């Protein structure tokens, strides 16, 4: 003869079933959270690596552009200095004559 379960026993069995389901859901949730953390860490590492590569590219490109601009400025300065020296050489006779006239009071 099968004994009928008491109401308290039935409640206890239901509680155990629900507890098993809660544990299963908790395990799934913990696994999902762990996977998400791992994925986030991987994304951060990838982003950091890509950021470093991009920063290095910008640095080298900008450095090259800056060096080219500096070279251009130096060439321009040398050209300007040469032009000023040439202009000065052309004005030496006129300046010498003016100085002589001034000194001799002519």
C-alpha cells in the first residue's frame, strides 16, 4: 500500500525542485558572467594593442612631417641669409662711398 505524502512532504519536494532549478540558473548565470568578463578583458587587450599601434603610426607620421617642415624652414632660412648677404655685397660700394663722403665732408 502506497502511503500518501503529507502536505509538508509535498511542499518540501517542491522546494527541493525549485532549489535545483535556482542552482541550475545560478550556474548558467555565473558561467555567462565569467564568459562576459573574459570577453571584456579580451576586448580591452585588443583595444589597447590597436590603440598603441595607431598612436605609434600617428607619432611616426607626425615626426616625419615635422622633420620635413624643419628641413624646409632651414632651407628657407639659408636662402634668405644668402639673399641678404648678396644684397649686402652689392651695397658695399655704395655704402663705402657714402662713408667716405661723410668722413671727408664732401
